[in-house]
C-alpha cells in the first residue's frame, strides 16, 4: 500500500532499478524490523540509520543484509496494481539464493535448522 503523499520508497526503487533483494529476518531482529517500518524521507537509508551491515550481491546491484540467513537476489518481472489505495504486488524472478551454511539439506531449507 501507499504511504501518505505517494508510493513507498521500495516501490519507487524497484521501478527505478528493476532488481531487488529479499532478506529473511533472523531471530533477534524484531525491533529492527519494527524501526524499519517507520516513515523515513526518501533520501534516508534505513540500512544506515539502523546501523545494519550489507554484503555485495552477486547477480543484482542492490546489496544483501549481513546477518540475514537466507537472501534472494531478484529481477523484476511484473508490478500489478490492485484495489483503490492503490496497492501494488511486486513479482520478481529469483536469480540466486544465498543460504547460511547448515540451513540447507538436499537442496532445500531445513525448517528445523532455521531459527
């Protein structure tokens, strides 16, 4: 959904650079996620503001979050608009997935190992 005054920065960024990274949230990051959901000005980097570290991605330009146990590097496939708000559904093609050592078994994420 939109923020007051226009689209969220994530949607604007994906439209400008049709690549993105989805980072899973590890245990202990609950407060960080909550703080990241606050409204920041477009020129403010939540990553810098919250003191997060990044890693270079291997197939897309946006960086990954260090500390995330699973990261999906994606290229934009489609943005679908729906509803009166309007809301947007962003669909990406995963080009590479990074999984922390010990979390995968038989090429799948082991839910028992993932915390």
